[in-house]
């Protein structure tokens, strides 16, 4: 499911049962495994990887190249491998 105004950039991949919220931005080369949910207005930078069944909250920002292996709450910035929260938005 892809919400209104969502952007799925070049070479991004959303596997089975994925949900992309309205106005979310999936950067180039992102790989979202099965069952991933991305909340409204979330932003995933270039090359983000997300493991199966994870949820990224509304308005969250995931830095380029991060590996999301745990759920990310709404309105936070997460970076690194594995992704860790560094601040609120």
C-alpha cells in the first residue's frame, strides 16, 4: 500500500505487505523487507535498509545508509548501523 503523495525514489524496493504512509519519502536505493510500515511524512535517506516487520513512525527521519533493525518511534532522527535514535524532530 502506498499513500497519497508518497515518493519511492530510484532503485528503492518495498517487499510484500509493505505500507508506505502519505507523503513519506523513500530515498534512492532503499531496501524495505516484507511487512515494513513507514508512517506519514517519514523520510528515509539514500540506501537505508529495514529488516522484516519493522515500523518507522510518522515524521521520523532515517539517515543515509542506516540499518533499521528495531521499530523507530514517531518524530525522531535515527542514524547508523544498526540505526540508533540521536534526537527528536
